């Protein structure tokens, strides 16, 4: 649509320039026209009235068009929003309660929100409270142009009995039951611990259209809403360092191995980080611990480069979850391991009185990487060094020969790592953003692959208020103008103390009606001349108009007062002429007469 928008803009601009320049030329002297057959035609000059109408139209279009052409809203009329210009929301959701399932490396402004999104009661099916889990929304398999998306994932309807059958192998029999109550969370992705096996909605009609993709991610086309409640049971595989150290890398599909071109420096850095690790799992732990030695920072300016991966790994060494998850997943693919990035939430906040119940807020939104192992499926890693994340227990580095990173070295907080070689210690200004929120305001559905949902941009909220206020003022205006005109006419008649004043009020009434419905009276015209001109144009009856003009001129210029009946006659004639003018006018002329305020500030 860009060429159309550009053409519209240029047409409007050239039209404005043409009208404005024609007005200037008209004020200089003789009219100059480019059309040969119109050389002797003297068109009406462009007046200030047309300029005012152009201004009104410009303001109206600026307020209305963005709702029909959203591309303008994200460009020309993109106001800074409470989500950082309508963009993303960091390691937290935006204030609208939506989470962006895109994960990308390029920097974004963020604003964390402490909004309560959901409550989760988690317990083992055998009874008792269960350890907290990550609550997944969606898993992303494709990385292109710096962005993770969920492409080429088959979608399947969930059976009526709520059985979910994802292609995820599990080891052991560790089931986690979750009772979820949605509060502020929006979008169509249904949060649940991986890997969900069954789901039951407390109000079954709310589950209509529920689907899953091949990763087991659940989607509710009708969207989440407050007080939506459901019970989901997930199969949590039993994992340990010893088991995974001997596990083989699996093959979930070619798309999970694809990697973008990387610089030789990133390749060399990745090889150096895993040097000395004997197994794929040990190498992945080495990547995790190296990244956890970086800094967690959500306040960074954008860098002057498009190679964000090199900038992040070699220079900035600071960011938040989407950078850490992306860097880990891409480095895993550099090593030849299938990886993906999942988006969802950290466990949330649990109270001592209810250790199995968690309050999940916008600030708990998170992204993490996963790698696929045979017989175990997708295994989560945690490279993000934020204070409320810990590396999974099955990745304890004490059992890795030599330990890739001393997690308690000098100069580092415990758990963040310390010893890095000279290249690894390089620092420059920081950059990058995190998980945000995107929803299509036109449909309320995802705006891009992977269940992208976009919160209402601030400019839409602002323009909505403007439109609502404008609509209210318009209603008041449309009601007030006709009432004021009728009130002024009645006031003239009521203030007439005799036949002379009554005839003057009647002719003023006729003159005002004729100005809007036919033609205004020229300053050089007498009352009789004005009446004759309107009669010649067929706007009024000749006899009626001339009789009212005669009575008016007699009232103004005659030395004697009018007879009492002549004043009433003038008023009756004015009413007849008004009826004639209205019956012979077009619908637009009648509309103008009713609602145009021009005659209100005309002199009585």
C-alpha cells in the first residue's frame, strides 16, 4: 500500500499548492489559465472560506484516516506509547497484558509492567505441592532476519475429552497438575507447563476451537479473558546430569538446525567456549555458564550495526532474555545441535502460606532456549543471568571436567560466573531489548506468525479519546445551531413593539433564510431589487416577495407608521417565503441552512 499512500499524499500536496498559488496570482491581477479554451473565463478567486474548509478537512482526515490505514499509524502518526512507541515490553509484558511471542535480537524500548496476569495452583497428581515450572505460551523454530517465529508448524484440534498428544518423548512419570485462572493476560496462547497431556476448561464452552501445534503449544482462537479457568496436566520428564551427559542429540526436523551466517569471530568464540567439553550436553552447559557470566541490563541504547549477534557476544555482553536465549540457541546450531526458543513466564511469586500457588505478573514474562535430545525431547537451558532465574539442577557444572566457568570467582555475584579471557572481557556501550507485546487492533488476532498479539497503541487510545470528544462536540453543535437560529428569529419578533418593528423583523427573517437557501443580499441592493432578483431566479413568488419588500421599505422610510394589520401581514409573508425557499432548495442547501453557523454572527 505504500505507493498508494505516496500518491495520495502527493495529490493532496499538489492540490493545496495549486489552490494557494492561484489565490496569490489572483491577488496580483488578471487571471492566468493554462487551458486555451478558458482564456476569457474569469473563475471565482480562491477565498479564505475555501482555505478554512481545507483546514477542517485536513484535521478530519488526520483523525479518521489512521483507523482505516493502520500503516499510517505506525509511521506518520506513531505517537510514543506506554509500551515504548507501541513496541515491546521487556522481561515483562506490556501494560495491556499481552506478550509478544516474537523473539528478536535487535534493540527495542521496553517498559515493564507489574500487572497480575494469572494465578496458578500447581501440584503433583499424586498429591502435594510441586516445584515451580516455567509456563510456556509458544515455541519458535525459525530464525530469519533477526527474528524468531513459529513457521511450518502443523496445527491440530484438541479432542473433546481434552487429550493433548504432542510429539514429545518423556522419561519417567512426573506429572504436574496446574489449575490456572486468567486475570490480565490477553492473546490466544494458553499458558501451561511443558509438556501438556490433558486440558479441561471449567466452562467447557470456552474451549471451543482449542488447537495445538506440533510442539504442544495450545491456542484458543476466541482469546483469553478475565476469569477464564482451566486445569491442565503436563508430563515433566525426569532429568539428571548423568542421564543427559550420555544422551544423543535428536533430529526433530531440518528447520531446527538452520542457522544464519555468522562472523568468523562468533564461530571462533563459540569453539573456544566449548573447548574441553567432552559431550554435547557438556558443551551446552559451557555455553549456558559463559552467557550467565554476562550482565543483565534492560536499559541500553541501540548499537550502530546490523550484526547484533556479534555485537552482543563480542562487545556489549549485556542484555536481557531474548538476547541470551537467541545467542544460546544460535550457538547451539553453530555446533550442529537442533534448538528453538520458547516464550512464556517464569514461575511467578509464591507465598509462604500457599507454597504451591503462584501469582504471575507482567514482569515474569521470559524467553528461554531449548535443545532436542533423543528419548528426552526438548531440554530447557537458562542462559539469562537475571536475579530471579537459576540454571536447571540437571546442568550443575560441578560434574563437568574442569568446569567451564568458575561460578564463584572474584568480582562476580554468585551464580553469574567470573573468569573470562582477555577477549571475553571487552565491553562497549550496551544494547538490545526483550519480549514485548503485539496485537492487531483491527481484528484482535495475531498480527504475524507465531501467535503475535499487539496491544492497542497509545496513538489509537489518544485518537479514540479525541474522536469521542469530537463526536460529543459535534452532537452539541448540531443541536445548538438550529436552536440558536430559531431563538434569534423569535427574539426579533418578540422584541417588536409595533407594526414598523414587526415588518423589519419579518424582512430580516426572510433575508436570513434567503442568504442560506438561495442567495445573500448584496450591500448595494434595495429590498425591492433583492426580492426581484430572487423571484427572477425562481426561488420565491414574485408577488409575495415584492409585497414584503414594500412593507419593509415603508416601515423604514415612510413618515407614517404602518397599520397594525400590515405588521402581521409582513410576518405571514415572511413565513410563506420561508416555506417556498425550503421547498425549492436542495437537500445540501437545507443542511447548510440548519447547521451552518455563518448567519449567527451576521449583524441583525
